[in-house]
C-alpha cells in the first residue's frame, strides 16, 4: 500500500474517531493542517492532558490505567472529589500533566528531518523518527511539560487539598504553555501548505 | 569528516570527560559496550537521576537549573536538608526523577531502525532518530520513568517530610527499574558485538 492509500485510510480513521468522540478536539485544528499538506498525514495525537493514573509499585507492564483524563484545564474540586472517591478503592494513583504529543507520517525522509529540526526550535524538544516503512517515515514530536505526583499510596490520600490546588495551578499553566507551542506549530504548518 | 573520525573524536571526548568526573559512572559500562560495536558510538547519556530543579512559574526558556543531582538512590534526610537550605532563597523548586536517556550514533540507517525497534521492546519506549548527517544517524532512546513534583513554591516548602519520604521511596524504586532496563540493553549490545 502506497503513501496516498495510507493517508486516505488514516483520514477515514480520523473521521470515524471524531464521530465516536475519541479525538482530542483541542488538537483537531493542527491535525487538519497536517493533513492539508500533501506529503504529510496525522496519526494519534494529543494536545496535552491532565489525568489520574493507577499504578503498581512494582511498576509491572500494563498496570498503568487512567481513572481520570481531560484535555482542558481542571479545577481543584473535581480532582479532589475524584480522589476522595478513589481513596480506599485504588491502591496507588498518580496525578499527571503531560504536554502535547503528535505522530506524523511523512512521504519523504529529508522533509521529515527538516520538519523535526524546525519544530525542535518551536519547543517540541523530544521525539524523532520512530520508524521508516517503504512509503513513509513516522515521526513522534513531544513537548516537555510534565507534572507527575503520587497522590494515593497504599490506598491512602497522601496530599492535602491545598497542595492539590498548587498542583492544579501549575498544571493549568503548563497546559497553556503547551497550547502556545501548538499555536506556533500551526503557524509553521500554514507556511508549509 | 567521516564516521570513523567522528567516532575517534567522541571517544577522546568521553576519555576527557571521564578524567574530569563529568561522566555518569552507572552508564559507563553501557557506553563501552556501544563503543565496542564498529558501526555505533555513544554520545551524551544518563543512567537515570534524581534531582532538584529551579523553575520559574512563567516557564521562560533557560530558567531551569539544577540545585541537586545524583545518579544514585537518595535518602530522605539529604534531600530534606537541601530543601530546608533552599527554602526562602529559591522561588520555585521541583523534585524530579528521570529514567535513563542515551544518545547513540550509527553509521547505518537500517541498523539504527532495527536497534530502535529492538530497544523499544526492552523498555526504551520513547525516542527515535533525531538527525541524519552525511556519515551518521543520531538516535535518542529514553526510558519512561518519571516523578516530577513541585516542592518549593513562592519560596516556601509545600511538602511534608513524610511525603518526601514517599517520593524518595518511589523514585528509588524507579531508578532500580531503569537500571534493570539498562542491564537488558547491555545484554542486547553484547549480542551485537
């Protein structure tokens, strides 16, 4: 299957996921821009998120699971309520904020390398080419915003509401920061059309 | 400058950095294994670390600076003492645990792609080819362990010693986990020699 066919398939998948509410709408504008460039198409991407993750202290594979996830700013009460609900039920929970992460396919290696170089300067410091298939080069680009705090340990809430408030404030600021990077990425993508 | 010359230069740099105590000794065995493979050589790498980072709430560029860094397990008292010392002096400080990150140059693109695919299964989930120059392919591989907690905000310590103890316990467990991945990586590199 050539690049054009793969792209058509990816666009169909995106349309279906959109219908099913599976697409992070904050990143949709960027995905549309990527897909408007003939040599590129978008794969799974996220505009940044704030979530609560179950984890096992042995950190065995497959133990990580979301118990809360939002691609928007959060308010302390909604997280606090959720944590109160989880206390006693879940063994270990982590509060996590992560910056934007995008997967993009390029038809062309040198164009992918140029793109990676450029977006590094826009703040997508991590990532690279993660695979090359016959007709396409798959890139992952990632912004570095991160908050990652254990909040329930051995079924007990280990933070105060005041501290959660501070985590929420910082995480919301970092979401804004990652969104600004997405805006700049959007402007750059416009210039490639 | 061809691959062999670049490799010779990188080895000289590594030797100099070793003399100056700039190399994370926990990762040295892996670097030596990488350098024993004719088509590969090592670039800046880290076996995982626990650190304290200054940060600015505006998250302006260049504001991140280490005030503590160790590539080994830490004990609560040493971090607590450091935090007490920093309280009132530093505006914002983050407690950070990060997994291993390695940069490797390969002479050959398809060998680099094979390597990336293989090490993803060993737990180096993030990373890829970050640049391609005439004679070499530069890869970054990263393990995903992470703890990232604001501990001083507006010059005030915002966590208890008990909570720090819990952060230290988890961070030390995660260091062990990243070291196990490095061991597996070592075995794989042995098989490539």
